[in-house]
């Protein structure tokens, strides 16, 4: 028992998979005999059930991993903080993220769940009530977990943003602030992974825009917010530092232009070169490699959707030929 509890993420994910699989098997969604009104084929219902099994389990596992990684990133920033209490405060905020945000997460999850399901119709006026109710409950559970996870990750982003207000940095060495940027890129990867699982509901090889529309409307803004929020404070400080140094350089350049000596000319050239370097300096601690990685994460879901459709079409062709 102790060995199992040492791996809470794996244990919770495995339990979630087992419970949800048993639930959808008992409801008949994994082997439907009668179809709801909106369904065109058995594979459509099976695909929805598989997605509603896999997605909550993925979100649970991703939440554990993201929180653990965030704690590691805080420790990576600790040497650059003026006092240890700033790191300790961030660790406490991240660990207590669920306790701080669960009310908002539940409210958001319920609203999203109701917008994506029809529980009243499933209970009152369904041709296949067991399947319809299980699908509606699965949608509610999925969006409830998504809302809770979003609240937890926003709390984490705020903790990194507060560290950005005090973290020490050198203007030409902002790559040392990568832990702040990696916090947001981790959330982008998590969202991309969730979107990549969504083609499961298209098991019948039919792309239905309404199955993806709401998820995209939520996930894309969430990814941008979670990527940039941890960097807001430090970006503002870097910009202020950059503008202050540029103002000082402009004053020195103006003074050097009035000196006609060789020493003045050499000093002017040095100042102009330094000004050009300073103007080119980024104010967001996002490296080219990190930006490329984030863009790759965003490309994963469309490739997964296209790949799933091609595989299904290929299977259908082989079966029919």
C-alpha cells in the first residue's frame, strides 16, 4: 500500500481510468445497442465514451505533473531571489492552489459542462437514457476537472508573476529567467495534449466542427494567458531597465558628438554600438528554442486530428475493398 501511495499521479490516473471504463461499460456506451437521436453510428458513441474516459484521466495526470514541475522551477529560481521567503511563499501558493481556487474552478466547470451537455434532455426525453445520461455526466466531469485545473494553474502563474517582481536579473543575461518562461510553456504543452486527445470522439471518421469549437475557444486564450502571465512583472521591469539605460546612453552620445578629438570619436562609436545592442535586447525572457517548442506544441493537435481522420479513412477503405 505504501508503494502505491508514493506515486499519487499514477495511482489516481489508473483509478480514474478503471472507474470511468467500468462506468461507460455498464451504461452501454462502449457497446451501444440503441443510439441517441443525435448519433449516426455506434462508433460515434463509442468514440465519445473513449474520449470521456481518456480526457479526465489525462487532465488528472497532467495536473499532478504540472504542479510537481512548477515546484521544481521555483527551486531553480531560488538563488536569484533576494530572500528565501519569496520562494517559500511561491511554493506555499502552488501547493495550496486547489484550496485557493476550487470555488471558481467548480463554478467555471459547471457552466462549461452545462453548455456542452443536455442533462435534462438525457433524463426526461431520450431514446437511450442510460447512454445519454452517462455522456452528459461525463461532459460535466470533464469540464469540472478542466475548470479546477485551470484555477490551479492560474494560481501557479500568479505565484511566478509575484516572483518576477523581485527576481534579480542582468539585462543581457535574461536567459537565466527561463524557469519563469518554462512555467507557461508547460501549460501550453498540457493544453495541446488535451486537444490532441479530442479526435477520439471522431472514431467514425467524421469531422464535426461543433465537437472542437468550444474547446478551441477556451483553450487558445487559456494557453496564451498561462504562457505570458508568469512573465508580466519581469517583462515590465526589464522594459523599464532597458529604457533607463537607453536614456543614459542617448545623453552620453549627445555629449560625445560635441567632442572632435580622436578619443571622442572612438567613444562615440563604442556608445553607438552599445546602443544598437541595447535596442535589440528582448524584454520577454522567451528564447528562440522555447518559442519554437511552444509553436510545435500548438501544431500537435491539428496533426493529430488529420492523422486520425486519415487512419480511419484508410481502415474503412481496407475493410470495404
